[in-house]
C-alpha cells in the first residue's frame, strides 16, 4: 500500500470517528446538560491507530477486470467507492 493510500484511509477513519462522536445523541445530551449548568465544553479525544499488513497480503495490485470488448468492468463495490469520492462512473 502506498503512503498516499494509507494516509487517505487513515483520514477516512478519522472522519468516521468524528462523525460517530458528533452524531451521538447520548454525547450531545450530556454536553447540553453541562452547558445548562454553566460549563463550556470542549471535547478532545486522543486515539492511536496501528496498522500492519496481514500475512497473506501481497503488494501487487489486482489485475483489472476486462470484458470481451476490452472495457473495464466495475463491481458494485467499485461503483460505491466512486460515488463516495463523488466520481461519476
């Protein structure tokens, strides 16, 4: 995996964690209660993520899937990935 891909995925993970926390009804409820009692609240969380390749991982990129007319065929997962990146396929 390239360092750019690793950085991208770690950024995506950070976004997902931030969204999960900010969308948590319970967390927001407690913060609102603290504000009612006159406290300003700043929530700062620290996390450590360690990633390492699995034993069966190979650095080679998968071969493109070509149809009989030499066009690349996309799976549902491919299309979902492109939609997430706001890329029309």
